[in-house]
C-alpha cells in the first residue's frame, strides 16, 4: 500500500471525509469563544480552538473505532471501517490517535495554565466516551460533556477563569447532544439492541421522539436564560427562534422513526448550531 492510500485510510478513520462531527463539536466551542471574547475574540484564539476541535474530534473518532472494532463487524454500516476491515492495525490506530492529541496539546501550550490544566479532563473525556456505551444508559449525555468541554476552556483561555455562564452553556450542549445523538441512535437501534450496546434511543424506547424534542426545548431554554443573564440582545434571541424552527422541522423528520429520516435530522443539526452562533455574532456586531 502506497503513502496516498495509507493517508486515505487515516482520513477515513479520523472521519475527516465526514465533517458533520467536526461541526457539531465546533459550534458550541465557538459559542464559548465568542461570548468569552465579548464578541471580539483574538484571532489566534479562534484559530487555536478551531484547529484543536478538528484534531480532538479526529482523535476521538479513531479511539471510537478502536473501542468498537469487535462490534462494528456485525453492523452493515460499519463493517468496512479501516480497523474492523483489517486495513489499519489496532496499535497503528492508537499511535494515530495519540499523534493527533499531541498536536492539539501543542496548539494550546501558548495559553494560560488553567487552559492547560483543563486539557487533561478534555483528553480523558474524548478518549473514554466510546467505552461508556458498554455500561452507561445514556452515553449521549457523556458525549455532550466531551463535545462541549471546549466551552469552559475558551472562557479560561480569555478570562483566566470560568464563570457560571460557561457551565450553563456546557449544560445546554449536553441537552443538544442528547437530542441529535438520539436521532443518530434511532438509526442503529436494532443493531445496538442485538449487540448489547447502550444508547439513549433504547433507553427512551417509545418515548424517544418526545425525549428528543424535550432536549431541544431544554437546550433553547438554557441558552435563553444564559443570554438573559449576560444581557444579550434581540439578535441572539432571533438566532434561538431560528434554531427552534429547525428543531420543529426535525420533529417532522423523526416522528415516524424511519431510519433515513432520522439520519437526515441528525445531519441537519449543523444548522441548529449555526443558527445559535449566528445570533451570538450578530448580537455583538449590532451592540
């Protein structure tokens, strides 16, 4: 196998060819970056957190495939992944994940000590999430913490501390992650049940659609309350209103629990996160 073929496998393993995961991780990070920076974050902070998000999401995907390598072979959608198919050795995948995480760590070395300290639980969360599906009834909640940990880090990097607003934003992201990843889990419900893997779709059962919409509602209410305490203005709430409309559209997609429509709803969550971010940006531009 030549170098270009090997790089292609690494790109596939790190899901760089499927950017939806990067975007779902990037949007809440940027919420934190912009709010912590009062609408004008230094551009080196934006660059560091954007690149760090891409690297850590990629490392997390590699770890996920390493952890699920024995499960993936039993699922049609995942049996051709590089580790499961034998194209990439498990040890090789671990070296790739470690390399990606190391580069992400190097990016934040110029930042303050608190941000460096927070990188330790951030790496732990990203590395341990794939294993929570074996014992935690709603691993999507853990995913929300892992995907949102860039929020307190963004505040720490710019303010030298972590105000309450950062933790509320993190909680909002946990609720959002449960919503969108339950939609994703609804696609794999039968496979997960057969393999004995936990997921929120299995946990919520016939209340899965209600749970998804409740989590969207909780996300928007927490964001609205946080915006109120921060004194954010009309454009922020217009962004939340647009996000609410997107969530309502997702209901029309998932209400019949058809696999293709549930997956479409999951992918469409990019626009939910973008709507919230757009409202944040416009709020500070118009202030």
